[in-house]
């Protein structure tokens, strides 16, 4: 079956209900904005205090709360949700590692993560959410 194939059997009302639970475009934008936040943190222009112990948790942001909550009842056995959950968790761990590297005065390591694996993890989350959004239309 395809990505989020469970949606094929959903009524329009059920799809509308899912769209009311989670604004996918807002979730995409929030994860894209993390790049800006981390860029500022790494270059020293951020006024934010970032805590890697919170950032590493994939169940604290709006998307994560949805993935670990309401999405379970809709997509319990769907491979698409499992892939999204794994990619989203990876994204948060890498973002936390960037902050930890900076806190340990390891700027080069933080920059390498930010320009490398972080970009890949971010793109995976955005791609997964884009696919989910297409399936809900």
C-alpha cells in the first residue's frame, strides 16, 4: 500500500475532521522555522534560550502532540504514520544535538550537523507532511 494508504478508505467527513485536528501547512512552516532559529543560535544572534532536553522530545510541539495523540486513532497500523513519527523524532534529536554542541563550545560540530543531517531530517518531515496533505485533499 502507499504512504498513508489508510486515507483511501476515509470519508470526506473523516478527512475534514483530521484537517481540523492538525493544520499541516502550519506544521510544515513550524519545522521550516526551526532552521532559522538554529541558524541564529549557532551564529550567536539568537535571543532565545534553547533547551536540548525539551527540543529532543518529539511529543512537545503541535505536530508531535498530534502524532502521539489523535493520529494514532486514525492511522494506528499505517506505515505512513510510522515513517512520519520516526522522521519527526529524528528531526528533534538532531536539533537538540545542534544546541548541545553549541553549549559545549563545539561550533564546528553544530554547523556540520545543521548543514548536513539536520537538513535531511527536516526535508523528510516536510516531505511526509506534504504527502499527508495531498492525501487529505
